[in-house]
C-alpha cells in the first residue's frame, strides 16, 4: 500500500497534493478526508467542503508524473498499512463506500417455523 513515508507518515496535519491529469484533482495524502465548514453556495450547498484522501491509483499517478515525490510517497510497512486502513475506515467517505460494496448482503434471519400451537 502506498502512502506518506518518513516523518510525514506520523504527522497529524493534512498534506495536500494535486493529481496530475485532465482534472488536476486536489487530494489529501493523509489517510483521512479533510473536511471543513464553508459558506453555503451553489458549489457547497450543504456548507461542507471535503477533500478526499488519495486512492492508491492517485498516489501512483502522482509518482508517475513527478518521480521526485518518491522521497515522501512510498510503500508502507505492515504496521503503517494497518493504521492507514483503520484511519481510512473511520475517516474517509470513499473507503467506507468501497467497504460497504464489498460486504456480502446479509440475509434476513428468520425464526424457524414452529408447528407447536401456542396457547391463547
């Protein structure tokens, strides 16, 4: 799993970057969405601005476009990956939606039919 390495991995501050490409989307390189309250507007009808945490594809696109970023973006250790996934699970909308899609649909548990009559 790719993520911030070195001292940045332990920082609690947002670390923004722009994903190269057609839309030049701004993402948070930390494993959480950056959420702030803003004035209600057509762009932010609910008054919330959300900058999503970077996906693995976005990390790779940044590295492919700017190889020098390999000084701050790299493969996480097993412990760092576990911590990053826990943070994404708790604080990242796209990750939560992905997990929800991967969860098998739980069938409704039905009580077994009893042929024993009940007293009234």
